[in-house]
């Protein structure tokens, strides 16, 4: 019996590309930040990668992204390092990073401008800042009044002050990423 199956190379290439771009920009990328970057790429930048997110402890989360990162690491496209000084993980390119990215070069070329904006807009944020902003975007929807959005975010993220939430909503609104 012969097995036939397709690997989601576009997903793997996307993860490898984000890892590479973060390293090139001298930004730290951990597991939580990667989750948020993929979510933001889909939701704020309109790139459809077919990841399904739910709201979780640290904001939007998708188990498939975690599994795909593990696969990329097994294939050698990324190294996931435990960084005790940082208190988390750091993801850096692995030996086959370029090879994995080349498997879906047309896809990556087609979303290059969105990736550029993603990294330049959100790359410098830490995991906590990304948690807040991605949660705001996750909960925002057309027709939801701004104050209701702030209240909803505060209800699920009470460790953020309402003023901090309101400021982040304003930033995202100005950038066109929060929908009312």
C-alpha cells in the first residue's frame, strides 16, 4: 500500500518566512508572538491561510500553527530555543529555512507587501502587547461601538487597564485594523 498525501507547504513556508524576517529585522520571535503574527496576517492584512483561531489565555490561538511550527522545526526550517533569561522561547531560522520558503515562493512573493507591513507594524511589540492588540482585533467587528469593544476586551483581559485598552484600540483604529 502506498500513502499519498499533500503537505501544507504554504503554511510551512509562511512560518519559515516570518522567522527569517524577524531575524533580519533584529526582532525576537517566540511561540506566542508567532501565533499573533499569523493571526494578524490573516485578520488585519487579509491573507487567507486557513488557520482557525479561538480566544485563549494569551489571546487568539490556533493549535495548527503550533503543530506546523513543530513540523517546520523537524524539517530544519526553524530552531525553537528555550531562553531562560527571557522566560520563554526564541525561534530562529534553521539550516533548511530557505529550502522550505522556496517550496512556496510564488505564494510568499504574492504576500510580500503584507509581510513587510506586518513586521514593520507589529514586529517590535512584546508578547503582552501583541496579546492585547490581537485580542482587540479578534473581538472587533463592524457595528460594535468602540466603548463596547473596550468593555469586552476588559472582560476577557482584566489585567489590562481600560485606559491601556482604549489607547491600543485608538492605535489600531488609526491603522485601520480595528473594525467598528
